[in-house]
């Protein structure tokens, strides 16, 4: 005669069966979740939102020299060098010169001048014969001037660099007195015998200091 299991045994069997059911349900849920994850991983990413037709905004660039705004692709206009300006009178120094300090009875003095730009910038200056005058005096008496009977005067613009000198060609004085009304007449000779004379040169309004020389 078999014995019937006790209520405690029935309860243990029910608990074991319930635990097995829970484990089976958990395994099924894990498997379903894994399958769903694999399917989701295989789908392509969502397409990015289309960009605006106008493109990204750009910030105007600024030129270092002028500070003006420019847009990409713009090329700054080339800077045109400034034309040299006429020299200021205060920046010009004229220096008269003779080729010797003393001349024998038959020697003819050779006269010249130099011009220096003492300013900070290069400039233009007219040094032509149209604006030149060589003048020789003895005391208060004017002996000779290059403009008394000048022929074909010309203008000559030169560019003077700061600190650089322009040297004129030499002009020979034939040791005669001159006046505007003696151009075609015979002129008296300048006095020699250790006589002192002074040369002064004016160029385009700029005047030199006098230079002394002697006619023996």
C-alpha cells in the first residue's frame, strides 16, 4: 500500500515548477531582446538634414593695412605709389663752387653748383638753365651774370633723393664784364692783379652762399 506525499512535498514541487517557469520566461525574453537588437543594428542611420542652399555663413575678413572688411575671393586693389612732390624751398641747399681759389692771368674760372635735398622724402626740382643764374660780384659791383645774354634756356626736372646731391656741369667764365645790352658788343675785361671776386648761384629760387676767388 503506497503512501501519499505530504503537503510539504507538494509545496516544494510547486515552488520548483514556478522557478523553472520564471527561468524559461526570462530566457525567452532575453532571446527576443537580442533578436530585436540585431535587427535594429542592421538598419541604416537616419539621413542628415539637408543643408541650406545658401551654404554656411562666412565672416568678412579684414585687411591688415586699411582695416576694411573683405569677403572671401575679393582681391585688394593694388596700392599706386604716390608721385614725388615738388621739393620744398626749405629742403633745398644750393652750393656754389669754383675749380680753384686763385687764377693766373690767363686762367679761366670754371663755375658749377650742387643741389642737395635735406628733407626726408624724395622730391622733384627744376635745375634747368631757364631757372639758373651764376652771378659774379666784386664788393657791391655786379661784374657778370650768366643770364645777361643767355640763349635757348631750358627746364630740367630732376628727382632728388634725400641726402643725395645733384652736380651741375661746369660753366667757363671768360673773365669779362657783362650787361644785357653788350651781348653783341666787345666787353671790357674783369680786373686782375689779385682782385677778389664772389660767385653766387641761384637755382629755381634757391640761392647759395657766396664763394670767394682771386684773379691774379
